[in-house]
C-alpha cells in the first residue's frame, strides 16, 4: 500500500446517531446488534431485549449496553428505533406496540404468515406514522441492485423475463422447517420481494412445482426442499425462480433480467481470486458458504438506508406494501404446489 | 437467509487479549488501530502515540484509550506489543527502543532504506528475543496465499517463472515520492517480499527498466512511475514484476506462478458480481479502488498471525530476514535502473 | 507455431466412405452438404436433390456431384444414406420412401408436427431395419455433452433440477412462424430433446407460460416469442426452460444441471478472448451471432456419429423414440399455454 | 436452429481466384494447402512441390492437383502466387527465385536466421515489386487484433507497457531445437513481431534471461526452454515476454497492453464452455492443445489478407521490414542471454 492506493476518511457527520433498541438477540438479532454498534455510521445501540434473559444479558455485556425487558425498551427515551428480530409469530404484536410507542421500526421478514395479521401491523404503522422497513436486505446487495438499476435505466430495454436462482448451502433442521411456514414463505419470500422490486409490477399469478430431494424429514414436515416457481406479473413479465435448500458448493445467489436490449446479471463471485490451471483443467474456489460472507454489504447498506429514513423521512425503501405482497405470493405458491395448478394472487386476498 | 445459511459463532477464547500500543496514528496507523480494536479476536488497543499530539488525542478519543508520549507507551505495563506505523526514518530507533522495552513488535514496511540501519534493528530484536513481524500484509491475502500453497504443495510441479503485476490506482503526491526511497523501495518492495515468499529461494540478481509515463513531477523527483523488474533466484527461478503508479481501473494486484505441472494464479475480482450483456458486448464493474476494499482480509489475517506469534511463540511468519532481504533487492533494482545493467544483490551488501 | 504445438495427422481409415444423398439443399441442407463433402471423415456426397431444380443444380455444381430427382436418388446404388433436409411436412413420406429403399437416414427435426405421422415414419424405419437418426445436433455440442457426462458419471450426485436457456439472436420472419408449428415445436423442441437426454427420464407433465414481447406479428400468427416452460420428469426431476426469439447480444445457449453434489453448466463463450478494462469497467465481446459459429462442432460430431452408426450398427444415438417424445412434449406445451394449466404428456398420446 | 439464427450466404465474388503453388508440403505446408483449397474464398491451389517426391505426390493426390518440381512450379502460368513452407535455410533462395519469376510470395517465418540473407531476399522482392507477406499469422488472431485496435484507437490512452505470454503445450524434439536457431528466433520471434505490431515503435534494446527447466537435452543443444525478455521501444514503451516450451495445460497465448486509460487483453478461452461447481470448487476444461484449435481463424484471415494484397495491391500487412526486424531482435536477445547484459539492436546490424 502506498499513498496512491486511495486511503481516505469519510467526511464527518455531526448529527446525533439514531439510538437503536434490539428486540430479539438470537442469531440474526445478534448480527444486527454487532453491525449497528460497529459498522453503521449514524447508528448506535442503546438497549437490547430478549425472551431469554441470559441471552439478553450476554449480548448486552458484550456491547456494553443495558439488557432490559421489552416494554421497558419500548418506553425508553434512549431508544429512537427498534429492530424486531424475534420469531415470526411475535412480529405483529411488537410492530403494533413499537408503533404506538412512536418508535421507528425495522422488522425481519416475514412480517407474518397470515395476511390479516400483516394488515393489522400495517394499520398500526400507518396510524402512528412511524418510519417502517421490512428486512429484505438482498435489495441492498450491490450486484442485485445493479440489475435493478439496469432495468430502471433502460439499459436492457423492455424487460421480458426475470430469473432468480436462490440456493442455501445447507438445509435447516427439520424442526425449523416445521415452524417456518414452508419454503415459499421462509426462503423464496426473498426472491418474491426481489422480483417485485426489479420488475416494478405486481405479481398476479403463481405456478409452483416442488419436490423433496434432499432430506425426507423435510417432506415429513409437510414441506419441499426443491422448488421451481413461475410468476406472471401484471405487465406480462414472467419471473422464474429455482430454489434448493442445499447447494453443497456454497451460497448460490444469482439474478438474470432479460430484455429487448440485453441481459443484466448478478452473478456469484468465488471465495477469492486464486485459481490453478493444470493438465486436467482449471480449478477455482467454491462460493462463500456463510451468509454474512455473501451479504454483509447488503446488511450495512440496509441499515444505512434505515438511518436515512429515520433522519430524513420520505418513502420507505421497503415499506408496508413490501411487507404484505411477498406473503400473498408465498401463500399462492403454497396453494399452487398443493393443488397442482396456477393460482391467482387475488384468490389469496 | 435461513437457518441453512450457516450462521455460527466462533468458539470462545478465554485467554487475555494481546494489549497493543499503536505508535503513529496517521493514515495507516489509524487503520491498524481501528482493525485491532474491532475486528481482531485476541487483540485490544490500550494506548496510542503520535508525533502530532492532536492526531493522537483525536484517535485516542475515538477508541476510548489514552493518548500518551512514545516513551510512556513503551514503558507501560498495559502494553504487550507495539505497532510501529510512523514514517520510515523513525522505524529503527523505535524498533530498538521497543525491543529493549521487551515489547513484541510489528513494524510497517520498509524497516529502513539503509541496510546498516536494518541490521541495527535486527540486532536489537535478536538480542531482546522479542516477537517481531514486518508488515508485509499481502502474504496473508487468501488469493496470494493460495498461490504460495499451490507451489509449496507441488500442485504446479517445479516452479519455473513467477509473474507479479502490481499497480496502484493513483500516484502519490510528488512530495511523497521524493521521500519514499523510490518506487522499488516504496512499492515494489511488497512484490520482492512476495517473490521471496512464493519462490522460497533468495534473489541473487536484479534487472530493472523504468520510465516516467504518468507524472513528470515524479521524474523531477528522481523516480520512475512505471517499471519492469526481472529477478533471478538462486534456484534458477525467474520472477518478473510490472508496476505502475496509476491504473485508472482500480487496484490491480495479480500473481502467476508457472511450473512444470501448470499455473497457479491470484487474480483480480471485480467490485461486485453484476454485469450486463448487450449488443455491443459484456460489461463488468471495474476493480476495487481503495486498498482496504482489496486487502482488508489480509490485514485481519496479518494481525491474527501476530497475535498467535505473541501468544504461542515459534518462528515469525515475516521475520527479521524478511525485513532485510527486500530492502537489499530494492537497492539493487535502484542501481540496475540507474546503471542500465543487471546488478547482483551481493553487490549491495 | 513450433513443433511443440502438437500438429498431427489423423490415422488413415481405409474403409470406403458412406455415400450420402442430400434431399433438400436449401439453407440447412446446403450446410449439411458442405460439411459432408469437406469436413466429415468417412463421408462423401454423391448426389443432391431439391424441389427447386435450379437450387439443386447450383449446389450440385458447386460440389461436383449430380443433381437428380428424389426417386432417382433413392433408387441409386451410389447412395448409401440420405440426409432429409426438406420442409417438415415432407419428412415422413421421405423417411418411408428412404426406408423402403434400404437407405440409412438422418432426418432434420422435427420429424413431423403430428404424432400419428411420426409413428408412421417409425413403423417404416423399424420394418426396414435401416440406421436412423434425428438431427438434434445440440446433443453433440462439447459443452452440452459435458453436462450430460457429468450427470451420467455422478459428478454432481443425484440430479434435482435442470435449467435450459435457449435464445436466438433474431426472430424468424412472421411467415416462417406461421408454418413452424409454434415456438415449442420449432425452437423449444431442441430443449425438450436435451432435457430428455440429460435427465435420462421421460417427461410426464408440462406447464408453459408465454408472451408476445418482441414482434406483434408473431402474436398475429398465433404464436408467442417469449416462453418459460416447466417439465416434470417421471423420476421427479424438474426442468425449466426459458426461450426468446431475440437476444440482441447473440446466440444464448446455456444449460445448468443441479444436483446433490453440485452443478454442471454449459456456458456461453464470447466471440473471442479480447477484453478491455478501463475506468468505467470491463468490456468483452458479445456472443457469437451466427448459429454455425456456435454449433459447427456439434454438426461435425453429429455426422461422425451417423457415419459410425451406418458402418458399425448398434443403437442410434438419437433414435426413433427421440424423434417422437419431443413432439409429444411440444404438443403438451402448446396445449398448456392455450389452456393455462399443466398438461400431462399422456393426454397427448 | 431456426431462421432467426442468422444463416446467410456471403455475396458472390466473380473475380478469378488467386492460383497458389505450395512449395513444401510437410506439416505446415500441408495445413496451408488444405486451408487454401477449402476455406479461403478467392484462392485455389494449382500445384504443389516438395523436396520429398512421395510427400508431394501424396498431397497432390489428396488435393487433385499436379505435383511438380520447384522450378516448374515457379515457371508455371497456372501459378499466380507461392506459399514458401520449406525449411528455414531454403527460404531466401526460394524468395529470390519466386520474385524473379514475378510470383506473389507468402513466406513462413523466419525469413532467415542471418540478416544479410534477409536483406538479400528483401532486395529481390523490392527489385521485382511482387506482393510479399511474412507468415506472422498471430497478427490476424481476432483476440490479439482487438488489443492492437484498442491501442491504435486510443481506448487505453497512451501505451506504457506490453506483456506477452507465449507458451507451447509441449517441447519440440531436441534435434529440431538444434536446427531452430534457438528459442528467440524460433518461438519468441512471433512475440517480437507482435510487440512491434502493437506498440507501433521499433525495439532499440533487449534484455533476456533464460533457463533450462524442462528438458536437459535442450540445454545440451545450446538452447533454453524458459525465457523472460524485456524490450525497450524507441518511444519508451517497455514490452516483457515470457516463454515456455511446455505448458501442460495447453497452448497459452496471452497479450496485455497497459496504458494511461486502462488495459486491453487477449486472453485464453477454454476448450469449451462446460464447467462444474462442487464442494471442492469450480472446474473448467484446460486450454486448446493443438495449435490449429487456437489459431485456425488467424490462418484463414492471414490468407484473406494475402488474397486482398495480390488482387488490390497496396502496402503489405506484414511486409519486408516485418520480416527483418524480428530477426534482429531475436539475435540481440540471443546475445543478451549469452553475455548477461542488455543488448542494443543497433549492435546487431
């Protein structure tokens, strides 16, 4: 490294930081707490809460902030905004309570598996007029965002079809699957969000095919681990999605938008740039395995967008409608799989 | 993200952390201080010092540690190890003082532009038997390391030639150049280190060609901004290096080891995985520009190696000989450029 | 080039060549005639015939062979085998006549748009016991073949899903579309063949979605120009295919087989290996445009396989069942598109 | 394939073809004869000659043309132009004789290993004013040509350095090496030609380092099998070339031009576009092995350029100066290697 290599410090922002309370500091909440306390300019963590007091205490100790009960957190004047990172069935009650407490809210996906409940959350947010975001972090991934920008900017002309490949490196435990709402509401919901975001037109019909190819216990839990889904958007664009719970070569996350003037692609990158070429051929490393190795930047940018939303107001980049529509698509996909036919999203409500 | 995406917490290490004092918290020292305080398990920053008191005070305030004078830092029983990140002419005196104070040492490259001075530092380190590392971070880059591992493991057979391409995105200011010791001691020194590390044999002869193609003020300062260097190793391997102070497309850092059974390459990766393909062709993003976007992982792993060295002892991964040899090669390259002939490293001393 | 670059002459084959009569020397027939006369060891062209006498005369002149009437060609003792390259509606009568004349047959795809007719051709071939191949050349493409071999060899474990992307560089004229049988029988039929060939299990159900996005005259002709098709194979594997009549960046032909142990992909290669990287990013050439630039090797290997079949006997690499099944799938896809529901191939017959 | 896939026939050229006589139909001459008789529009082979009568007879029989003695060929009014594909020591006498006979000439590289002899050939060509080309086919490779075009068009700004990697898949027999004039005149000469062609400025100084790493018998023959060469052009551009007689992964042919606005690269492409990605990583096929798989297009385009030169006149794309300069550079490189110092091309003559 020399002076030429572009080392520079960001300009100073003198506004007070957004003070975050983290509700739920299990796996994903702990990650958000770490990110917010270290890597998000303009945000700071001031309290954590968790249903398990020991978990709350441990994380609070690591971060040097108090562990409190949830009602206390929501009532605190040291908390401007909350991250809701608890289990899905608790989301809506927490959104309603946080909205009534006047806190800005980022809620992990999905808001709920029940559209009536989603609507109750939306009503509370709209009544309280609090900033609200759903945790669809992948929208903020630079590669995925470049596809959306290419479509919006007309770089590939009129959009004809959209492909999303989304494969996890390893399946979750069967007990997780049983409570997850099924692959379409747990995993594909990210892809439904991405399809809406990139196409810019709502989904009107869903056809899904699925299979149990990886773990029979997933079938026993009433779910599939392999799925292909075809979405028809109201502007005629066709999105097709393939999912697997297990890609042994890493976290496979790709998008391809095809249009009248070309394709825009978000491709996988290998773990690093090393490779060899010998008589049998060329070998490269596999893909990143751990989701943070793939999506860390997206989480950072998600929180930056949230900080901007809280400070500057304006429309939410992932607002209430974005919390509701993917759930409806997921329910339609679930029904399509069961009934073996295309299902209109309007059938779902 | 679902449970399957491999979220896991590292096993807890209950040993007390290595307490670091940072000497020099300008650009590169500040980066090390930030890394050590946030991202290096097993390390913590306990004091900072800088020739400019205001700089020391500001960084100390950000990190929540005391700013002290250098002698005080070296005498502190709260400091186990020091990072020497000051300007090159101060390195040797600081190494000597730190060694005499019994501190473990990581010193930024180059140790000195003067081999006699380097030897004085080495003598002090060896007399005091303190852990010592030179800051050749690129050795720890996963892509570059994969090349070295391929060579060591015999994956490409017997090594014949090694190519290193090392281009900065933008040239340093002319006043920096004037004090830098020249391109070979400031910039190519990283590549000399890499060549020794990958080939595993010392360099015996150097031939360098250079030119001023980017900024005439660099020529006015007696230096070149473009260079091609050919190294002959004692085992007959030939390394060739090309350098430029300005690659407008980003930070271009590549290595290619060619041997009897194939090649091992460390290649550039683009800024992200997004691309488009339209009638005129395919377009990808340029390379990372900022050196931390390219080499952050290498700095993390460098500090992990240092923590291991301090805690566990053993041979240094980048020890005193690794501080001396690249300086000798750099001096030979400088002479070769001036005299227009190959120069034996043994001529230098 | 030096001696080391591996120049070698093939071993001589002293057997007499297979003498080919080409029936139909329009665009595709002319290409086959050229290939067979110049680039296929073991084959030679001895006669050509065409419904347009001037066309036959011109091609015959270029090749230095006689132009004859079709019955004469079929009766000739200078013709061992025929290539049927006429328009689709004439295929079956020609197959029957050639089989009755005892000639080996390669017939361009599709055999017919009518399954009853296909069966009539099959009956004639089986009665006469003549060697028979359908012109699904893409099976012989080295990239595509590498996917099939990876699946067969178990290199990617158990196959879960198969993706085929197949996009032409430019749409055919509307009058061609009107007579083509529709996109599924004209274009996707190659992909249906590939799906059967790679999966190794028959297709039992088809769901198709299509749209007119490129040329409204294609819609006026009762067809679509953009389609996504989902196939369910009898072993549970799911194939999904996307087609477009117009990829402005070239001939886009990709296959991806995903299984329990990884993916095998046949990817596009650019027109050549030149690229640039400048401040805005990296640019590569677009894809090959002309189908022969993409698939020339596949045609050569197809004819080699035919020569082997004629000389050595054994099962046909693309036999009668391979002529029938893709037509049935194409008819099912056509019905699925019209009726908006998945269609069992068994409904078709 | 459908109508959309761009099948088109070239416009007819009604001019009489250039009638070629091939002198020397061993390995490379046979290849040229095959190309000219089948794949080069505007050319036809009318006679062949070879020092070995049986070789001449066999090739003549395959092509359906007469085998004649060389003087007869040069005197024939059925021959407009000759391809000189004999061994290097015979080139100059044949060039002189062909020029005196008024034939257009394409001579394989190198014209001679002796500059005085090269000058004698040049004098004869200039006296006779016959069209003349040297067989530096790589200039016509589309990837390499794209680098030259990028440099000429200013797409990468001002050129600073040029890298050429040129590695054969397997070494020639030692007896070939002994007669070859050495690696610089036999193999690197292609790269010297490319450097002159891309940089557009003559080479003034050469520094070469070499080693025997592959086959000790190459050392016994007085040659090296591994070399790195640095060229200084009169405009200050630096070219560096690495050569190996044996790249076990295939025919490795790359060029990289680096300038003030970016890089232009001619990269290798794999044998085909198939690859797999499994838990250990990604694997691709190795590079093409046989030189015709890599450079066939360049030979076709070379002959097209020759046909244009013969028909249309104008300056030769690879003229007499291009036959002489690379020989001088090769002799300078040979001397540099022997004497261990940079050698000015002006020392050679």
